[in-house]
């Protein structure tokens, strides 16, 4: 596999159309996270995590298509992309009921396949002016068609067999960048645009955590325990934002090695999946914690809060180490904090929710302050 690109790097910024595109994911991420709020069980936590993956993956493939072929987003391109947005709207509507073997399953698959078909069309449209887009279109269209067999087939399968078919289909899709390594490596990428776009999706997920605080407050009387928990949950959301956006890794040029090492693009991309999933789960857990503030956290909600935060810290630690090729004081701090968050998971089920969320918020803020002081 070649590790060098054949064209010179170029830089661009997110467009207004991309920001409009992000809005449909605001709704979809909120819908999937709400499943944990409605049914705070371990099984629902796993289902929520599983449903987050195709949402995230759809956003990723649109982002990379726009990054590789910077179109003017007019005419046909815009109309086709809007069709993909509508597909995500269908997915969002269906998310609360997915897995019930009813109409929601059909809406979910239909919306997802519509959204997934659009990037291949966008590559074809880009191929009218840049032939390098056409080999990518063929690889993605072929892989998506194979995956579609699993998604559609799962509609006709019972229980665990449906889950297995959908997992297999998702695995095929996640492997597509490796199957399309040669044609994608032959085109240029805008590193700063990728950083900006993944940062914006992180903002979407953190924003859902803020909305979870509001939802939690609106779902309970504002007593001392509930109010404290809401304050701590808000501090927790601010802390994870601080860690992601206020470190040296966001300085211009810090990820330029992605241009010459494709494997680092994969680390950057796939490393954001557990990070952003962890944030989504933690936000959902915060909402339940506010409602149940006087009581100990259920095991599933403690897993969402503490496990989600620990997963986030470990994921961004791994990405940072991959690019810096060494452990730094910042990564050590993140590692220690991740272990601490995970180790508090069980004790959190034995203490009042406001105390557990307060400890987690204190831990995250301590990491943010330490990283700001270290700045390595």
C-alpha cells in the first residue's frame, strides 16, 4: 500500500452547507442517546452504542468526500446531498423504535441506505471534473451494495440473527477505507478541514450533553440534589470540551503527517469513534443522573457516565500518542484520569448520584487544568 499522496496538499474550511448538513445529525444523535434515558438498562446501553456507529459512519463518509473533492456545492451536488440529509432524518425518526421488528426497522434501514448511497453519487459527480473520484466511487458503491444485503436481509431475520446481520453489514462498511486505500491515497486531503469537521462533530455530541442537562432539569423538581447534579453535569460537559479544544494538538500543522501516512488518517478517524461515542453515552447518563439525583446510580447509567468518560479519555490519548510517537506528560495525565474514571464506576452505584457526578466532574476539570498548564 502506498503511503504517499500524488497531489499537493490543499487547505479549506467548513462551508455553510456542511454546517446545515450537521444539523440533521444533531437531531439523530439526540434521538439515539435518548434511548438510554428512556430505558436505563445495560442492554439498552449496548443497543445505543451499536446504533451510534452507523450514524457516525455516515457523517464520516460525507466529510471525507467533501474533503477530497471540494465542490462549489451548487446545482446537482446540493440536491443530491439534500436527499442524503433526508435519509438521516428518516433514521432519526426511527431510532427510538429500532429493534422492535416493526415499521421503525424498515424506516431505519431505508433512511440509512438512502443516506449511504448518496456519497457514491457525489463521487461520480466529482468525477466529471476530476477522474480520480471515479475509482473511489466504484469501490464505495461496491462495498455499500454488499453491506446493503446485510441491512436488508436483517429485516427478515428474528432477534439475534438480525443483530448479527447488521453487525456484519457495519463491519463491511467500516472496512471500506482499507479496500479503497489505493484510490483514496492518490488524492489530496485538507488536514485542517478534517480537524475542523471532526471538532464540529465533537461539539454536536457535547451539545447533546448540555441538552441532557436541560432535559434532566425539566424532568424533575429542582431540589438541592437535582440542582447540584445539574451543575456538576454542566461542569463535566465543559471539562471534556476544554480537554479536546484547549490543547496543543489543535495547533496548525500538528496533524500534517496524515498527508504522508495513510495509517495516521485511519487512527485519527477511527479514534474519534470511541471518543465521540463515549461523550454521547456520558451525556445520556447525566440526564438520568439529574432525575435520580437523591439515589445511587443504576449500573447501566454509571457505565454510561464513568465508562463513557473513560472511553473518551483513552481514545483521545491513543490518537495523541500515535501522532507524537511517544508518551508525554499530557498523555500520562489522560491515562491516569481514564483509569480513575473507570475505577469509580462500581463505587458510583453505591453513592448518591450528585456525589458521583461531582467526583467525575472534578476529575475532568483537574485533567483540563493540568493539560493547560503542561501544554506539551
